[in-house]
C-alpha cells in the first residue's frame, strides 16, 4: 500500500550540488520521520541525516553541507547536498515512518539512488 521511491542521484563534480527526493506513494496520510543513509561497496550502511517531528540531526561528516527537509503536501523527504566531495560517493537510501490513511504505521526503505562525485 505504501512505497518509498527515490530519485535525484547522478554524477557531479566536487563542490557541486544534488538534491535527492524520497516520495511516499500510495495510501499515505503523513510522513512523520525519515532518515537518509548511504553505503559504498564493502562497507556498512552509514547514517547520514534524520528528520523527526520537525527536528533534524546530521552525521558529523555532512553537517553544514547537507540539509534534510520535508514537503508535507507532497509526502516527500529531500536531502539537499552541497559542496559535495568524492568521499560522498555512495548509494543513498531513505527510510521513513509513515502513517497510512488506514491509521497504520508503515516503516520502509527506498530502492536507493547512486551519487557519484568525481572530476
């Protein structure tokens, strides 16, 4: 009934910017919390940023460069990434806590989107 669909990844040069989107699709009433994570081959998935009840938190490695936000009208979570560095290269995943229109709680993951930072 609910899917999380990511978009916005791509290839960017160091110092550039990208905005990732994570849209909750289906029987969605509200996205009330979400996280972005990232993973590179051979490494564990790394937490990047959190949105919860209007508050935000960031990993030290991205604080000041990345911004997580929510568009309540679109049931979409964004990750604005500025001043990108080669070490930001990874597959980025969102996970979100959703209240459905049936007043159930859904927790799920997006399919991932590749971000490559290279000159």
